[in-house]
């Protein structure tokens, strides 16, 4: 489409689930919004498995992240209902819990530590024997020693979620420019728009960076304004079954390594994911595929009999402290919705609400105060 000539209230660089939900919620506040992305929804949002698991992923010292994740999970039913009503598109949302299983005694001890920590925070998690795990999921290996059931966790299909958000943005009057942003335009120490590949530009009162691990690639910005967000490669498999195989999202610990398996209603099972610090390398490797199938087979021995339909790699955006960056940057007019790492899909509803509030001129919600960009500001630490 042609670049709009009029000035916008908001221009968002990046149209994955985070950029899209920010645009949708901002449009609902009455703001005019343009998204800039040459391939919307084609990066991490396209590859992600879509587990909604703040309980299952929490570790020691991450209480603020747990609260943010739980707040987003609480929003999911109403968020999905609204999105599906507006668009008429199914998102593949499921709220049937997540099963976390242990392969050996060491893995079981790790899950027991996790359960005690969750209980100390008032989070629901039910300890299960190996037999009880196999009652829930009969295809699990006889060697599975035990597990945890997080009944409030769930999953969603990120590809369907992305498609629905694209429709919602369009119906709410948002504009999508399928070009690459090269620079943020800064005038009088204020961000006032973005410059596009080919020479065009879009002027706006507020500029939002939601371009995952590429936010630091934009020109025009003063040094140290954008916190470092680095790419972490994840390889993901997709298999297909025509017979009942797995009924709910399952996370396995296999000799200390994690493997997750997420079923879809159409018989697809998503298996992931590797975690590799290799810069912007997105090559599919034999070793990555082997590791996923090896660990998946330990949990579900029959999985190697399923049809292989797809393998992908994407780059997750990882902040220096592994949690998101939300809100206004030190440069007036510049905002960040970045660094969601493994939790972009989980945090989609709460990120949309937080960003829309600040873009509409409101105060940053209290639950997001631990995630502001200024925690990395060298001047703030001086």
C-alpha cells in the first residue's frame, strides 16, 4: 500500500503479535495507527508453539515476571472472545492445563522443587505420580517418573492469533505498510517518525519499537537509548497424526533438558524448541532436529512414527535480564514493546493493554513498573 501522507498518532515498527496487539488496543483508544513491517507475522510469531504457561516456566527470583504472566493469562479468555467476535476467526485457544513430566529421578526432584516454590507463591500446581501422568496421557513413556499438572495454563495457535490480529487491526482502521523501516526520525531531541527503505517516511507523535531482536538495527537514534536485545535461535518441528496421540500441552524434563509438545485440533503436534545463541543465524541444523526428536521420544516413544510436516527456526528477542521492556524510552516520543524472549505469545493481552494505556497518555500500569526501559539507562545508574 502507499505510505499515508497525513501525520499519525502512532507508528509501530514490527507487526508480530506484540506490534499487532499494541496497534489494535491503541486503535480502540481512538488513536490513528500505522504499522511498518515488510513481512507481518513472519518471524517468531509464525514459529512459536503458543504455550500459555506462566506457572510452568517460572523460576526463582522471577516474581514480577510471574505476576505479569498471570495477569496476561487471566486476560486471555476475554481477550480471545473479543478478538474472535470482532474477526470471526478461530485462534485455537485452549485452557485445558499443561502437564509437566519428569524422565528420571533428577528431573523429578527438579519438578518437586518447582512445585514447592509455586505453592509458596500461591500458584496452583498438582503433583502427579508416573501412573497418574499416564492416565492423563496414555502415550507417555513407562519410564516417566512423575509430574506436575498446572491446571490454569493452556495454549493458543500463534499463526491463527496473528491472522486474527491482522484482521482486527484492519477493521479498526489501522494501516499496514509492507516496507522496511531503516531509521527513526529524530528532530529537536524527539522521535517524530520513521524513514522507510526507498526513501519514504511516516510522521507520527509516538514511535513504538516492536521489531524483536532487530530494534537495535534502526538508524537515527542517540547512543544507549535502546537497550540491547539479542537474538536467541529456536528450532521447532511440526508433526502430524490422524489418531489420538496427545490431548494437552506437555512439557518434559529429560536429563535436565526441556522439551515441549503442543497439540493442535487438526492433529498437528508442535515440538520445540532449541535455544541457541548464534547471532542472527536461522539455519536449520541436523543437530537441532536430532536433539528435539531424541528428547521427545524419551517422553512419547511413539512420536517418531508421526508424519513430519515442517521445521522452522526463529529468533526470540532476549533482553539483558530476560524480561520484557515496556513503556516510554528516555527519548521523548519513543516507546518500546520489546524483549519478550520466550513469552511473547503469553504476554500478548497484557502488553496490548499496557502499551495502549501509555500511548493514550495514561500512566504506566503498576504491574509493568518493573519492566520500563530506564532500568538499563546508564544515566539513571550514574
